[in-house]
């Protein structure tokens, strides 16, 4: 049986919308490099780019 990891040992990122830190989750294992938001709510409230920039 694999050894348990403590939550403090997991990698963390900062949410691009709210600025709060969030920890790695098993469901994000394959796409961790692409995860930018801590929740669906922050993802839907993300700041949109100005019309001139894209």
C-alpha cells in the first residue's frame, strides 16, 4: 500500500482570480500545469482581457 501524503506536502498554486492558494487534487493529476483557478466560481468570474488585447 502506498504511503500517505500530507496535504502540506502537496504542490500549491495561487488562483488567478481571487489570489488564494490552493493545493493539488487527484482529479487535476494529468492537467496540473494547465490549472489556473481554485474553483468553477473563480473560473466563471475571471477577468476578461480588454478589447484591444488578445
